[in-house]
C-alpha cells in the first residue's frame, strides 16, 4: 500500500493526505511508519474515502489488523470494567486503550513485562494503545512540578516521588509491549 506522507519531527514520516488523490507537495511512500527491532512498527492502507473522511486498515508489528475508524474501549488498568476479553471479542472490539502511567505505578511496567507483556497480562490478543498519562499529570494541579525536562510528583499509589520525562514514558510503553504508544 502507498500513502502520501510528509516528514514530521525527527524525520519520521507522518500521514498527510493519504487517499485524497495526488500527493501534491508531499512524498509518495510506503504507508509504513518506522520500525521496531527491524520489524515494521505499523502499516496503514486507505480502503475507501468520502471527501476528507477515510476508512483504512492498519497492521501492528505483531500482525494484528485493525479496521479504522475504530472504537476503543478504555481499560485504564489493563481491564475494561465488567467485561472479559471474550465479551470484548464477541462485541467486535479490535483495540483497547490502557494508561501506561497508571500501569507503571501499579503493578509496575517490570511486573507486566515479566508476565509476558500487556497482552498476556490482560489475556487480550487484539491491539493495545497506551496513553502516556500526561493528562493525569496535569490533573494533579499544584501537586506536580513540571519543567522543560519532565514532571515530578508523588505517586497516588504509595506516595513515592516519581520523575516522568518523555523518554521514560516511551520506555514504559515499550517495556509493557504496547502496539501503539501515545
């Protein structure tokens, strides 16, 4: 599949006008965005367009396919309350959103990694998108110190001091095996 892409921060390609005719000033390139350990991290194929709307198919590095647009139930702590993974699959859910910050505080990214990653931990074979937890940091108000480097706050779990910077956010999401890290 091919898409129109433009170069974003760090030179990584970003979706621009895929599926809207000619590429114009953007570059025509394979619709794959980066790699993880030499594997393609994500591919996206435009299946249909209607004006500026588009339907597509993305495939994660683990080979999980997700049709877009997609509804993603929230499983903040690696579970969608009141529903089992079987219920979610039966309902047609393709991807779940989890919160990497909350998971890093409890049970801990090392624990999740040691149990085979977030998919094994959840019993979920679909895709998992993790949110970095940035909103939660800003919701702490005067209980957090934000600098150019990151944020420092006390864990709501045990009161320990937590330093969180962009690199640690990415490391946590990589360590737990998220398919898509935000």
